C-alpha cells in the first residue's frame, strides 16, 4: 500500500512539476507588491547623495571635522539601512565616511586637515552603525523577560544537541482507504536539565528567535533519515516521512547543504522524505523559499503545505509553489461532521487539492465521526490520536487500522 501512494506521488509530480521559469509570474507578483511598498532604490540613492553632500558642505563650512554637525551623517545612513538592508547600509556608511575624508578641514586647532586615523575611525563607525541599524530594523521587538528566557532555552538546546539529548517521536499517517500505515510525521522532543518535557509550542519559537533552530533542524533531519533507513531495512519500505521546516531554515543557505548530505548519506527510493512548510515560512522570504523548494524537488523530496487554510495567501502558494501534499489543519477537522460550515470548508479543500494534483492529510482526527466524515469527503491520509499517538520509533504500531463504514453520498450531502 505505501508503494501505491508513492507511485501516485511520482505521477502527480510529473504532472505538476514547475521549473524556475514556471514560477516567474509569482516572483513578478511578489516583486510588484514589494516595489509598491518600498521606496525605489534610485530615489533612495538620490536622497542619500543629496543629504550626504549637504552634510559634508555644512561640516566643512562650520569649521571641519570633527564637530557636532558630523552626526547628521547618520540620518541618510540609517534611512538606507531601514529601506534596503545591511549591504546597502555598509555601502552608505563607507560613502559617508569617504565624504568626510582626509581632505575635510580639521576643527582641531593648528591642523589644516584631519588625520588619516581620525577619518578611518569615523568611516568604520559609520559602516558599523549602518549594518547594526539594518539588522535591528528587521528584528521584532521583544520584552526583556522573553529575551532572557530565549537565552536560557537556547543554551539548554545547544547543550542537548551536543550531548545527543534531542529525541524524535513519530506519529503514524494512515491511508483512509484501507487503514494501512503509509508514513509518519517526525516530531521533535526535548526535556530540560531536570528531565521535564518542554512543550514544542514553547521551545520551537524560542529556537527560531535565537537561531538555534538551524542546528536543531540539522540534528532532527539526520535522526529522521537514519531512522527511515532502519525501517526500510526492517521491511517497512515505501514510507512517507515528514519533517517540519521553519522559515529560518528555509532562509539559511546551509540548509540545502545539510539536506543534500542527509539524502546522499542514505540515498534510497524505499522511503520518501517530505518537508513540511507553513505559509509563514514562505512569506518570510518567498524568493529564497521557492529556490530551496525547487532544489529539494530535484533531490526527489516531497513538499507538504502545513496548516493549510490558516494563513492569508494559501491559494497563491498552491498555484505557484511545488506543493505535493496539503495538510488540512486540525482546527477545521475538529468540527467536521457536526458543523455544516466546517464540513463545507474541508470538502472544498479536498476537492481543490485533488484538482491541483495534490494529496491531502487531515490532522487532529480524534473521533470516529471525524474519521467517517473525512473518508466520505475523499481525504487521502489522516493522522491524529484516534489513529495513533506520537511515540518513540520502536513504539510505532504498524498494523492496519479498522476503517469505519463510509456513509453514502446522500448522507454526506445532508451533513
């Protein structure tokens, strides 16, 4: 049965595969929106040049450097930093520093021009202020308590990674047609120094804010690939093994190198590695995310869109990104079969996914009623406590689940 779904995935990939050229319209749309929101680089360059020239003339006319008016150089530097990022800010800082170069009159008594050492120091400071300003402009403000907690958690996670204390639990993915296990979702687990489990909803965001998510994701990826190979050797081949990937990882140039190394270390067609991404991860850096996902597809990796329907631009991502699997969020599944609106929304999601050539996975199945309704709607795969709880690799129950009778179409329409 797993091989049937893998064959279906391969077929869908051939039908829906997109090249970089095919995704160009999406990037053009993103670029169009960005250009409408941001000041054009040419206008920024004019503003910077005029402002810097004006400050240079003012400083020269008021006695030379250093003097109080030299601080006005920070205004155009920070403007460029906020608008155009660290690289542009570094160039702006260097340009401002050169404008106040050795040819600038010196305000020091008895000196015709300022010393080379003085203007080099000022140039370095201008560049540093621009780069730091650009970085801070991209950061979200955080309360002091959150910052301190992030430091503590990040240190604990780094220590856990060094001492091999990160664990991965696996939740079965069940084919809703016949109840067989067709894959697993890998879920990161961590206990603090007192062996108290830390909820993923707490430490994953903190790992993302502190940057530890890169090392954590690399460790989880290696553990998952090794475990998938072990399962394949034990006869559980053809599994879809999904791993969650954050926005930070997608934007990290080292992520693809880690991915390639992991896949090549256990190059096999006996299991299908699947990267689960969210709309948030795509929004963070659409162009870089698209490039990373296209390269992953070239490695034979499947892409799943997680928490579908909870973001703001899901339809655009489905149309333009190489999505193989759509995961229906548990918030929609919770009321299916009881609430007509939830039922209609899930039906629309399933039909749309099928029309786009994607499989569907329903999350959070906890009752027989939910399972029955999802089967009637044609959902491909399900996961949830009713079908199997997350656990250690050796605790995964591989036997087929008993599927409830599917109601007829008349009953479905009345729901």
